[in-house]
């Protein structure tokens, strides 16, 4: 492109000089005009070259890699980071999936329903087939064992956050920086915090100081959400709701967002409001008929709110958290 612009400039300059030569006698300022034309043409060429070089930025990712980010990337793969792209108004070229595309992030499908799937472990052949111009990766493990070098040969590869990162706000700001959407990220955070603050007051007016908890039922096993992760971060952090003692105790030693909880611990789950997340929503589930489960105050008082695992409750990000607030409002506010 630079050569083409320079060629056009030289051609324009040649025609100008010829015209000036032919009209030299009639125009005493012809030499001055020619010099001005040369200066103007040079400035335009330099401006064009500057415009092109300014389309790329170099950023350092969480692993210390210096990554050249193209301007306005149009074919982005951001496996399991799609929540952030959707919030920022960006459509990826492929979306995260498991089980040959059978498992996807259902809560995002209003925006991603027409986006093809890619396996969660990002096989090189699959990545290449989408001809991406930018890869955003949310885990150092994904690019371990020499995989980073191979991915970076396919497209610029930027690793977001760290293994210990649980702060979706920081991830949003970082992704927005890569995509040059800083103002959009600021607005998302401002709107979310305002919504959380307003919702907190509404919920407190409805249930007072009652405690809440979220339990996930899958494969006949119960898991409970930590105070600082996933939907727990929304309920206890953003909405300021009270957590029962069992949640506090399990959260202290939690190694993942959702920790296993035994029936004995369930018996001590003294909470007035309970969110049950399950892909097995069925009144006949044997575990939910157990007397220990039935003895939970929320169960006895019919204050259990059921949501399928395909909803946003198991996820994290600006879209997921916004939807969780809506669910909490719908469930707790009469």
C-alpha cells in the first residue's frame, strides 16, 4: 500500500512539474508552486505511512509476551471469554464448546446463536480453519507445553489475567484495552455498579437480613458456591447479602468456585433463601427427598428458587453477573 501511495504521489508530482514547465513564462511563481506541491505531496505520503503504522499496538500480556495487536481485529477467537466480547459489542468468529459442540454457554446464545463452535482445548487445526487475526486466551495452561509458540504462528496470541485471577472487572478492562474499547468498558462497569447498588437496596427492603445460599446439583452430588466466586461474588459482594455459616466455613478452604457439600453439612445449612442450580430439575430426585435436605429452613418454608445449569449462575463476567442480579431480584422481591 505504501508503494502504491508513493507511486501515485510521484505520478501526480510529475504531471504537476510538466504543467509548470509548459506554463513557466505565463506564471512567474511556477517554481514556487512546484516546491509547494512537492512539500504537500511529501506530507501526504508521510501521513499515509504514519496512519498505517499507527494501526498496530504492542502490548505485554500476563505471561510477559509482547504481542502486536492489529487495529480493529475482525476474526477473534476468545474461548471462554465470550462473555466479555458480548458485553463490549464484539462478535467472535468462533465460540467455546465441549462434547463436539453439544455443550455451549447457553446464557450467551441470544448474541452467539449464529456463531460456529470450536473445541474448548483449541486444537491447532480447528483454530487455523477460522483464519483468526487475534487469539485471546484466559488461561496460561491453555498455551503451556510450547503451545503458545504454535498459536502465535497462527495469529497474535494474548493471554488475559492469571491463574489466580477471579476479578472479572480487571479482565474486562484488560480485554477492552487490547480491543481499544476502554470507554465502553468504563461504561459497562459504571452501569453494573449502579444496578448492583440499586438492587441491593430493593432486596434489603424485601428480605431484610435473611441469609441466602446457592447450591448446584449435578451427577447426584451437591456443590455450594464460594463467597467470592461466580454467583457468590454477586450475591455476597455486589449485592451485600448475608451468607450462612456453612458458606463462610467452606469458602475459607475452597479451591474452586463451587465446593462439594455433604448431606451432613447440608443439615447445617441454616439459610432462609436457597438458589438450586441443576440440570436435573425434577421433584423425584432422590437426594432432594432426604430429610436432611428437607430440614433446611428455606426448603421447609418453600423459599427455594430453581434455575437450570444452562443459565448464568455457574459463570462469571459482566453479562452473567448482570443476569444473576435479575434472577435474584425476580426471586427475592415480591
